[in-house]
C-alpha cells in the first residue's frame, strides 16, 4: 500500500521560509515523478513543482525563483524549500507521486501553510 506522509507546514510571516517534506512508502520511489500541489480556499488544486526520476523539474510561474524542489531517493523523500513566502502562498500543500509503470497517482493527506502579512 502506497503512503505519502507530509510534514513541515505551519504559520510564517511574509518573507519567511518553510521546508516541506514528504516521505513515501510502498512504491519504487526512485522511478516515480514526485511533486507538490496546493489548494487555497475556494480555488482549484494547482501544481507547485515536480521533479522526475531524471531530476527534471517544473515550477508554477508564481513560485519560480522562490521555491526549490528536491528529492532524496535513498530516503524516499521529496522536499519543497519555500523562501520569500507571500500571503498568496497560503494553502494546503499536497504531496503527489505518479508511477510511470502503473500510471497510478497517489496523494498525501496535505499540510497547511499559512503566510501572514
């Protein structure tokens, strides 16, 4: 059974930083695409960043230059370093893993990030 467990969310002032972590189990992590999505109240879930097995990355335009995604295959973990946070970054952040082998997608339970102005 695949599980994704996020941590690292919280309350921070604008301009501050947070690092989110997501530990995966139950799947061959190293071959999967992993990423972070977020959903603000009243809005659709959107891609924040993702990284492939070959370390190619994609970022939403709104976070380029501020957020950095990375992965540690030895620890089955994906990270999202968030710097220069803005109030509009406030959302529930979800870890996502997609398996190219099975074409299944998996989600974590979400972690709240709140940025105060």
